[in-house]
């Protein structure tokens, strides 16, 4: 889940671009919404999950490219906000499920993750240009994207629509409806356009796509009734529903899942090192702990892969 992510797969519907992360939340006194597993919450900071402490693994760290070893950091291009995967807390610090996992990978490698904010659509070009070592924005690994970068896959997500209670919308027959999406995500580029083309092919009105720069704005439009439905990554939709209980609900089934991946330069040695670090975290159980802390364990993988796009 997870921003502007140009991604997913289309009408066969593949999933999305950014963000799957959220499944459950806890309601604290005063109506404060907190992700499942969260244990910290104060009035002046957004809720965050407990950090999982991870040790350096010398055998894996030794394989890092010299550039990263010498700098002592991984420069990570990230687009926010995309709760609960990557967003800013009350102090302005970038936090989230993706952040905790990347921090754990960096710890395994004995370096730190240096997060640099970016427009979503600029992340891959910046990686190709060498500005960032890796991208981290709930980005869907697709065959098309694999033509320009490699992806270290670390999670599995799907597409989920939402609607207002009492105003049902069928994602597979939303002809003539207004549907909110986040700009440049797979929902905008493939999911909804594909469904709209099917409507026109059947002689029905096309779907009106209403795109927003931020996912939160898309959800707000649905809450206010400015659109009939919203299409987003499954964790993002779940998060929006939890935040707006009794105002919006899931519409239709979850569509096929696709992996989220961290893009790195094509053929770069960094990819296999990150893959090995993620697999180490999976094998040690720390990966699972991080996912559970954020309530996103349903999308957890059992094997880290490179370029695992589906279809």
C-alpha cells in the first residue's frame, strides 16, 4: 500500500502498487486508532509498533557492495504517506511496517537506512541514476517494471474496493460510477481503467476515475460521498475502513495478490544481498514479529525472492 505507485496488474487484476499493510487496529480511549500490535501512543506522536531488535550477520554484511560498506548506509527512496507501510509520526519521523523491516535488514547488514523522500514516480528513475540505492514504497513487482529494475520481494498484497454502507458497488460492474484512486497507482493505471474498458465494450457508461495525490484524500472523498467507491491496496483499504467505521466498508472480494518489492538497479549485486538479509529475518522469526507488530502478517512471505512478479 502505497502512494503513487504505478503498478499492478490489470484486469486480471494484479495488485498493487503500494501498500498492503494494515489489517487490524486497536481503538484506545478517546477514539485514537492504533495499528494492531502497537504498544506506544502519546498525544504528541502517532502510534508506532515496537521495534524488533536485530543483530548484524557478518557473513551477509561482507557481501555488501563497497559503496554501501564505505558509506555505512543504504540510501532509500521513499514516498509518504501510505499508512501503515510508510508515513510520518507526530514528530515528522518516517515510520511504518516497511520502515521497520528495512531497518531490520540494515541492521543485519551492519549499516543504517537513510530515508530520502521522493515523488513515487521518481523513485525508479532515481535508482537508475544512482541517487538511491534502493526504493521502498509498497511498490508492486510487475513484469513491466522488471524490465528496468530488479525487485527484492518482501510482501504480498491485493486490491480491495470500498463503498459506503447501503450503497453497494460491484467492482466488476461499476459502470457509470465515480471511483477514487491515488494518482499513479496500479489502481489508476490498470485496475479501474481495465474495468472501465470492459464497461464500454459492453455498451455501458465508462467508470469515472477520480485521482488524488494522497490516498487519504481518496478515502475522504468516499466518506463524504463525493465518489461511489474507492480502489486501493488491500491493507490500505482495510486501514481506511478501520479509521472510518460505519462510514465505509469493503466492496466485493480481494483481487489476486502480487508481491511488493524493493527496486534496485538492474543486475546490481545489492539485490541478492538484500534478499539474503530478508531470508535471514524470515528464518530467524524476526520478519514474522515485525509483520505481527503491525497487524499485516496475512501478507507475510515464507521465502524472499527476486523478480517474483506474477503473470
